[in-house]
C-alpha cells in the first residue's frame, strides 16, 4: 500500500467538534477501503493568504494515510462534494515523518517565546528613521530644492471663499 500525507482546509464557521467529525468520517472511508490512518494533527484556525469561497480563515488538518489509491480517490471525491471542505492536497511520500510536523513545531516555538513574539529581550535598534546609519549612501538629497528661490505668495482668486 502507498503512503500519503493529506492536508485539508475546513470552513471557518465550523466548530472544532465538527472538524473532528469530518476527520472521523474520512477515517471511516479510508478504513472501509482497506487502508489505515496514522497520525492526525489539527493545526487549528489559521488565516488564509487570499479568500477561498468567501472565507478568510480555515481549519487546517493533517492526516498520515496508508491506503490503496482507490480508497484515497474515494475520500478525495467525498471531500470535493462536501461544502465544509474548502481545499485539500495529498502528497505521496516514501515514509511518514516521525514525531510532530513542522507546523506543530513552529506553534510550540511561538508559545515558548511568550506574548511579545520574542522581541521583548532584544534591542531593536534606533526607532526613528533619522537615527539609523545610512551606510555608504550618504545623506538624503531631495534634488535641487536648495537652489530654488522662495515661492512667490499666491494671489487671491476672484469669487473664492475666504
């Protein structure tokens, strides 16, 4: 049997329990087709780069599958028919990863840094643009403005409100 990693995106207005029910439904399809489901990771509600079917966010779920291609095809067919699944992607792999995925590792690192994203301890350097070192570019120049004579005052326009 072939090994696959399958990720699907569920609508943002579902609850976590409904997403779990979707996972159980698709697990049933795989096992009925003679396959098995390894690890299942819920990555949670994440922002999408662009809108998908009027959704700005989606629940991401990763599943490790060991199944024949027919079972995978049936699961993908059902996902395509479901209004709750926005997108899905399946990748054939040589071997399943051990431990947690890279997405979950990133989440753990973020939680260890704390609320400020890890920037609270470091010196961020000068805050205003004028204080920064401009390197080898030299000072800013705005063209020939220093060479121009001062502007003449505007003349009053007839009929203008004062």
